[in-house]
C-alpha cells in the first residue's frame, strides 16, 4: 500500500520537474481549471477537489455539474479539458473522436451504482430487476417512475443495459437527480432512480434492496449498494466511472486526474461509499 502511495507522489514529483523546465509554465498543481463532472459523482469529486486545493493552494478548480452526454460532448468538442463520467463513449462518440484525431486519454475512477429509491414511509423495501423492467415498459403501473432526463447517465444506462436500447416508456423525466429525490419525497407510490453518491446527507427517502441473481433453489439474492458489492460487481446496477482528459501538455487537469486516481483520492472515494477502482483501499463497514 505504501509503495502505491509513493508511486503517486513520485509521479507528481516528476511532473513538477517537467513543469520547471517548461517555458510555457504549465503546472499540474497551479492555475485555474473548469472540471466537468457527471451530477451522479458531484459529491465525491467536490470532496476530492476541496482536499486538492488545500494541498495545492496555487490551484483553483471550478466544478461544473452536467449530464453524461453534455460532459462527453464538451470534452470531444474541446470545450473542456476534463470530464468525470459515469459511462464510456458510445460508438458514435468513439467514431467522432477517431475522425477528429483527438488525443483523448481515459482512466478508471471508481465504481458507483444506480439505486432505486422510494419514500421513507413506503412499505416496499425490495425490488427485482425484472420488476423494474415491467415498470419502465408500462407492464405494471402501480408506481409512478421518475428518472433524470434523456441526456443523463442514468437514463442512458437503463436504456442500454436494461431495455436493449429501447426508450423508457412509463416514466416521468425530470431535470436532475435532485429533482428525482424531491418528487419521491412528495409523491405517494413513486419510485425514482439516482446515483448512489447523490444520497449524501439526504433524508426522507430509502434505498430499495435490488435483486437479480436467483439461486438454484429459486431464491432471489438481494443486494444493497455497499462499496464492497460495487467492487465485486454483485450489485446489479454497478457502473465503472471514467475520467476523460483532453489537455495539451501536463497541466492542472492532469494533476487533478492523477490525484483522483491516487491512493489519497481513492480513500476519498471509499469515504463517499463508492468502490475504489485504481488502488486497493481498506473498506470499513
């Protein structure tokens, strides 16, 4: 574990040497940066940003909360140097990147999850993946379903991975995950879908256990989105998140990306109840 920490700091040390010799004075720990981040990951990235700027007071990082499609478009159009995404590029986006000959780098960041939520007063405490399919297809209508709008990583995940690329039907699309939470609190018999990191300090709702695997005896196995289950991929709606970097030289975007994937950055991931994806971090229940 100590060796991994040394590697991260040595990497930053060599970056600093490079910077000192660079006439353009590009620095991985100084300057200003606008960092685009998927709304599902805003809380964990904010915690990491706050720690980074304390360590490196010459840096200033503004976080811009966006939908997955918006952030990817910004980095592909070279409007953003960095985007922290809940999904990978789709075929169309990969083709655009290749045709544009972008020097686009990507790194794993952490494991997060999409979670089904209901009001804290709702009697339901479990749901299966098949039940969710039935709700979204409109085959059952005993709950009103709220999902962030079409450009969100959550909408795209459900469409791609749950519905074989078919559009969601029996749903109400709202502007943000924050609005999903608000609707669930005020609407009886409603269910919503948000990123697990959006649950930080949220009250008035509860997360349903999610079941998909069936044992040989027919019993469904249910999971809560604990970090350990995200790392092992046991939780059905686990996502591997990605840092996209589109920066000429080694500047603040590269420095922040290095910090996010370092041992210290991954400890912040674990503290936010997400799964570290780049270095092993001791998990505490």
